[in-house]
């Protein structure tokens, strides 16, 4: 607790001296957060911020039932999963009830990165193949194996490996097949087929197709309905499996369904589903769900999968508590209601402000695509930075994503309210119109704001930090 009494400047100085590579949110004036509750976070001065970013604190920061579950189990036992314990089987059973019947075998881990790495191993063992198809701009985690299948990262590092094949992001606003296309789902899936065929012509064999069920780093993308089933057909005919990455969007966030892949149709079932972030509400829990066939092939190697902390009694108690809260507080239905209301409010702003090019989303996963002009849809990167910075001055925490860093992304805790939605959109409107309290007009060029920032920092990196990592 002594560190809580340290001044912000001293904390920042220590961080700069002792830590590396992790860029802060709002680096020109970082916030020192000392407490969180529900959809709010509080700085060392007691100022309250609405958290529109944190999809990790899924049911709310420091939810008392989740905290209590961890505390009570910690007082009794916390050990690895080589001993019999009810929590792990109870948790697996509860998760199985949320998934299609075919997905009935579970592996517990510590992080989304570990989950996606295991999914890659499962796919390769089951298929006997090595290559992976991914979507452009994708990010699947920070392990070396996952950097290799994350175009968002590998293009700035060692480049694309010969066993990685990149298909176009199914973006109907900016991609080659847009909202006026008669069947964008089939068109984008045909691009995956083309990528697979090209790889096969070179003698490559496809092990898996990896995709976030709703691509986040790519810009809060909503794939057209029917895209995943079409892609799965092409991938399975090539001998591969379909991996749905639900790390950012699972557990009721989309409102209409518990899992985002279910937006693609009741009959669509991935071969592997990976989970993280929201599964533990901030506690390091992750999971892989797969089929009996995939699991048995993995077991046939004779090399077990063991994770020292994955599936511990405490982690599973936390996971069970998260599921309890989701049910008791009806947060899936709440996400549908509040998300629909927020989309409606943002849609009204789109009619008022030309800078708002596209409003897309489902449940509490929403993207606001800022553009410089309607004809070219050029990303309004500097303007998006400005808006995020001004919102922070109004005690609202938001960030940007997408290839152009111009998409305002809303992924708040699931308890985010109707009143929060009204307040956030009102402040956004004030900023865009330059009303008092809005601090400026992002519909204008904003050169004075940008010129006042430190010239040593690249323009597109001054106001925001890296996207969430797994």
C-alpha cells in the first residue's frame, strides 16, 4: 500500500527507469489509476473516469462476488491440476453448457496468448499439416509462434513466414467488397479459397485458419453473416481446422449470443475456440475448447499438456464466479440493450458530423470510423487522436484501433449503462462541434492541437498506447 502514497511523477520516473517496451495510454499526460469499481476507474486524486476500453474487467472492475470467490478459495487451497478437485470439472461443465455440443474438451491456461499457441499445436497435430491462414491486420498474441501469425506485428519485425498465408480482412466499409456488394460473405470467403489454392500450388498444406470472431485490432470489424461457414468449408476441404479466437469478444459481449462466432449462424461450429481476458475478469485465466477428435489426436503423441497455474482451484473459482455474475445480473441482455442504444446515439451523431464515416458494432463491441472525406474514406488519424485526448480530459477513457489508427473502439465493462452511453456521446458531440466543455472541434483540421505536441514523437503515436495484448 505504500506505493499508493507515491506521487504520480515519482511513479512515472520509476517506470521509465525500470520498465521497457510497454507504452502508456496518454503518454503526454498519463493517468495514475489507484482504484476501480464497475465501469469506473479512479486516479490518485480521486477523479472518476468512465472506462470504455477495458474488456478484461468483463463484469466490472473489482466485482465483489468475483473478489470474494478468489479470496475464499485462496484461504482454503490453491494448487495445480494434477490433484483431483471439483472446481476444474465444475467449471468445464459450466463452460460446456454455453458451447455447441461438439466442443466438449477443455484445456485451462493463463492467458489468451497461451490459448492461441496451444490451438496452433492442436491443429498441427490433428491435421498433420503446418501452414496457417490468417486475416490481414490480425493479432493473436505475443508469443513468438503467434507473432508469426499476426500481420499486425510481423510486418514490423521479421516479416511473413513462408508457412503463413494472409487473406483480406472481411471489411465491408474499407475492403475490396463493400456494403453495396451483392454477397460480400461469399466474395471474401472466395479470397480465402484463392489464398489456400495458391499455397497448395506451392506444395504447402493448411493446418488451420485463425480468426478473431470479430476482428478488433483490424478496426472493430463485423464480418458479413455467412462468411465463417463459407471459409470453414474451404479450409476443411484443404485438410485444415477453423480456430475461432474469442479472447476479445466472448462471454456475452455481443449481446445476441454468448459467443461472437454464433453471429455467423446457428449451424456454424468452429473446431477450436480460444478464450482469455474476460474469462477471469482480470485474473489470469484462459481456455481452449475443442472436439473429442482433435483432443484424442493430441493425446496420441504421448506428450501431455500440463500448465502449472492453468485450472488451479482459485482460477476456476474466479471463472465460475464470472459466469454466476453474467447470469444473475443478466449482463448479456444488458449488453444487447445498452449496445443498441449506444449505436442509435452514435448513428444520430453520424448524421450531424461528416467526420463520422461508419458506425459498426454489435452489443458492447462498437467501432466509430473517423474519415477525412466521404468520397475516399481516408482515415482521420490525427483527428481520432485528438478526440481520444479530449475525451480523456472529460474523464472518459477511450482508445483507437484499425490499420489507420482512426477507429474509436468501445469495449467497456459489461455493466456500462444507458446513462454512461448518453454521457459519452454528449461529450463526443461537444468535442466534434466545439461547444464549451468539448475543448475543440474535431470536424476541423486541428492543426493547432497537433502542433502543440512534442515534435520528437511521430504524429500517429502521440496520444494513444498500444492496443490490448493477450
